[in-house]
């Protein structure tokens, strides 16, 4: 029997490489329109949460010239 470079047989190595791929395949599915309501979680929304409102308010005053939080953009001098 000739010596091989790998201690594992080729089929076992191939199986170990393909197993994670086969495990990930079921996660690639299309979601129907009526099922999207269940995926639409309140925590996934991009709008600011009630807890973050004071911090967002503070950041908007600090970033007066840029409008960092989606607010009005002004010159930073208060003459919006």
C-alpha cells in the first residue's frame, strides 16, 4: 500500500469539508410575504428607541453643523 500525505482517507476528508456546507443550505430560503410579519421585530428597526432618545438628543447638539442623526442640517450657529 503506498503512503499518502494525509492520515485521513480522501472520502472522509471530503465528507468533513462538505458537511458544514450541507448544514448551511437549509438557511438559504425565500420568505413569503405573509411570513415577513413574523420576522419584522421591533428591535430590528433603525429608528431610535425610547432609551436612546436622550443620547440622540445630546449627539444632535454636539453635531450641529452636520445633522448626524437625520435632523435638519444647519450652519451650527443656530440660524436654521
